[in-house]
């Protein structure tokens, strides 16, 4: 099966956008240009993360400016809006922008982060809430009108007010999800379509993916497996590591303090696994943190979220990606800074060698 490759779109854009000096303006026109470029280059869509813009507003704006080949993957925290309202939003999106385009990236978040929005649930409780939530959303987007009394949600005549919207052709919006804890893996095995993970050394990743397959099989299911990676690709390996060194040099002490201090309170197992790769230490040279050939966990020193990069020449990065494919990974969500220029670089130097699934652009 040819791998599917998505790009990444957020309004925080530039050569090193975690610092004001490395950021460029990224208004609506720029972001629509980026989305159109991503579609034209043959990526199958883009992950829209929970950054400074609401993903529904951003996703609708980008979907309106692109064709059916651009499939936005919207990051959604289960529980922040009711399952009934999310189902109505999904049906509306599909009706307005075309069937089969919308996908959800399930983000269970951290306890502290969710309290900002009024959702106060601890780590394992979040996964039970998520399982109940997505079960309801699937039934509602399939056209069911229902009453429900569960652990977290109470619904009466849910779906009745929008029964005239046609149900989704496949019954539900495909769910993409990453979780490294036992509770997260169990939720994924039973409910999601694509299991996502951040980059790790192949021997660690192999162990995790085998566990995911084992638990999915227990539910009679088979999941697609995806990997979220940042890429620093240059003509030579030396140039690529020099670019990583440059990121260390331009990052402020305030950013390091914010990132490393904030990580101490994170209760996500995936984040903890990633943090252990650098131990909260800022190296003098980027390559001091290389945990596997060309695999660098240093991006998490600068920004929240996935912090593992592949650093090297195009042939080296291709070789690493094929190592991950050999483990069963069939989906990649890639990024590079700046997002616009690096979308071109990766499309020209990496994607052709992977023989990726590249749908024709819609416009």
C-alpha cells in the first residue's frame, strides 16, 4: 500500500516561529495560499492543530479555497463541545465542502490544558470520556436520533434537530489519534481508524506499534499506523545539522525556560517519552541529542507538541522513512520551517522516492 503523506498548517509560520524575530505574517490569504500549494504538490491534506486559531474557522476557510484533494485533519478535544453539536458541525462541513474531506485528529490533551476550557478530568478518565464521546458522534453522524445516559453524557432526542442533513456516507468522520499510555492504546484499539505516534527510535516504535496491533486485533479491528515528524532536509548531512545548530542558537533563554519548565507538569505519556530523549538539557551542538541515525528530539526544546525531527540529506531522510514503513507505518504527517518553502522542498526531494499516494489536485 502506497503511503499517504499530509503536511502541517498553523498560523505560527517562519524560519523559527517560536521567536518573534523568526516569525512571518500569516493571515488568511497566506494560509489559503499554503493550503492550495499543499494540494497542488500532491499531499493528501494537512493537520490543523489547536494553535492560536480555532480549527473549525481555519478548516472551513482553507476547504473553501481548495478542491476535494485537500482533506483537512482537524484537531478536536473530545468533551469541549457536546457530541451532538460536533456531529452537526461535521455534517454541515461535509455538506458545504464536499463529502469525504473531513477528518478528526483526536487530542485528549493534558489535565491542566483542559481546565482552561472548563473540562476537569484526570488522565485515565479522559480516555473513558473520549470513548463514550466518539461512540455518540459516530452514531449521530450516521443519521441516528438517540437518547443516552452514560458516565459523562446525558442526551435526549439527540440528532432530531438536524435529521434533514444527510448522514455521512461512511457513517463517521475518520478518527486519527495518538496516545502512548495503556488507556490511550486501549481507546485507540476500539474506536479510531488511524493510530498516530510521534517519532522514536525504531526499536521503541516497534514495541509500541506491536502493542497497538495486538489490542486492535482483540476487538477484531485493524488500524492504519501514522507517524508525525518534522524534517530538516538539506543537500548534505553537514548542512542539515548546521541548520539544526542554527535553531539552538536563535532560540531565547525565555523560550527554553518556558518549554522545559512547562514539560515538568505534563501528564501525557507520549510527551514524557519524548521529553526523556533529551532530559531537559540544551546541548551545545544539535547532534549531541541524536538518538538514532538522523533522528533528533531537539524540536521539543523550542515548541509544544511533536518534537522529533529527521535531520539529514534527502537520501538519508528517505532511508529513515522507509525504516518506519517497514514497521508498518503507512501514513506520515510531515512539517518543516518555513511551512511554505519546505512543502516544496519535501515534495521535490522526498515524496517521489516514497511512491506516495498522490491524488490529483482539484484546481
